[in-house]
């Protein structure tokens, strides 16, 4: 499938005016003193983490600037493809076919791309029902709600899993992303694997029109629509859940609430994808796992860069920034600022070697 190309970033949501704080950890020494500006674009789910990473990186590199535009995963990949961004952030990796077929304008042909799952976070299923803070739901019920096969909060399928909760006789309004979204791809991937009898359209970035519901742009739009609605339910990166009600998802015989630890646990039991290059660390998440303590509705968001750039005048800044992002200091900054789960030592070691080889 050919993707639409953009030669330049349409709108740059500048993060350079961020307030720097003495509490932000200093990046590793080999990135200190860098100079120049780099532009990235992509997933809105990463916005809070990107703000934390930019603060930490620029604290140690006062003459370096990182601009990040949270235009969504699809927009970020398209912009990177067209050479308008030097790195992308995406809630899904490029597919093997896309990598083989597409021309990455900024990358030297034949050198491949680097894809690092640098941001790991649960996707919270959020809702706004008066007097209800938490619900237990299995995958089939969640799928039925978002396809509108279940359209009232006091439906027996919901009530049976929540016998102590007083559910209103109220219509459900399911909110989904209006744009092509990696969060949607991750959420629907969970439904496709964990509830194949109730969700038969697979893993998709664009919400199916036939399912109806309310559409909202980007993560902030979904959160706003659920917050300001009545009887609403949606899905969003857990860092943006705020004070909304959330769903504990049935895994095996237990209901598991979202947490960074439970999100990290599902990643640890999942393999890397097949047929990819040596610097492509795309993960195949086992969303149907019944292992204890795992939360399968998880978002793995990637940072994507060239292994070798056509124009190498900003390579040092790219290398330094990605090195900080994946470092223990950078991962802890994101955990504190966005509630994400730090990557494992095994992944850090692999990704660190790949980042060091960028040229």
C-alpha cells in the first residue's frame, strides 16, 4: 500500500518553549554540547513523553532544539516518508511490505530504517457514567459495546460482570478516533485477538464507518468527548485518562487493571516480529495471553529514524536525542511525566547499539 507523502511538516507544535527544571535527569555524557535543530512528527499518545524527553535532552544540550508535532501516527509516518521530519513517532511500526515498497526520502536507499519501541503504555478504556469509577469487562463485551451490539449500560452482559455496581438504564455512546490512529490499531488488534467472534474486522487504524459511534480527533479529542459526554466510553493512552472511569480487562480468570507494570509484563512475554531488518525492533504482542498480571490492551509506540541519512548535518543531534530517549534516565523521565513503562535491559542494549551506528 502506497502512503501519501508530505514534503514538509504541515504544522509544528513547538515544544522548544518548555520550561526546564533542575529535577530533570542529565542525559548520558556523549550527547552533551550538541548543536542544531531536528524535527519529529507523529503519535499524539507520545506527547507527554516527548515533552519530558525534550526537557531532559535540551537541559544538557542548550544549543540543540527538538521540535515535535503530535499530528498522529499516520501523519508522522507520511511526513517521515516525504522527508519533512527527520524522525517519526508511531503507535505502530511500518509493515514489512511498506518498508520494502516505500521510498524513504531522507534515508540512503538500501540502508533500512531503525524502529525502536521506546514508549510502552497501557491503553485505558475510559468511560463517563455518573457514580461509577471502575468496571470489569471481558474482551467480547468490550467489542460488543464498540460495535453497538450492546448499547445500554444496564445490559446483562455488563451487569453480570459487575454485580455490585448500580448501572443506569442509559444509552452508551462509544467514542473512537476520527483520524488514522496507531492507538486504534493497537486497540482493535486486542479485540481481534482476544474476541475474534465479536470483532471480525481485524487490526485497523481507521475506525469502520458501519459501527457508528462518535468520532473525535487525536487522543485529546477522544478524552474531551468522553469527559464532556454522558454515558460515554472510549479508548486512549492511559497517561491521559485523568479522573475518568476505567475498565479492568479480563485476562484468564482474573480482571486486570491497567498499570505500567502490567503493560511491561505483556511486552516481556511477546516476541519480535519476523522478516525484519537487524535494527527493526517491532514487537508482536500476545494480546490473547492468559498469563497472570498482564494487561493486553497495550500501546507500543515507536521512534523511527534512518540508519543512514542522505543529509548528515544533523545526525549527531538525532543520535544524541534517541540515545537519551532510550537511556535509563530518559525512560525514567517518561515514566514520571507520562506514566509509561521503561523498556527492558535486553531491548535497551539492542537499541543502543543500533542508535550508535546511525550515520
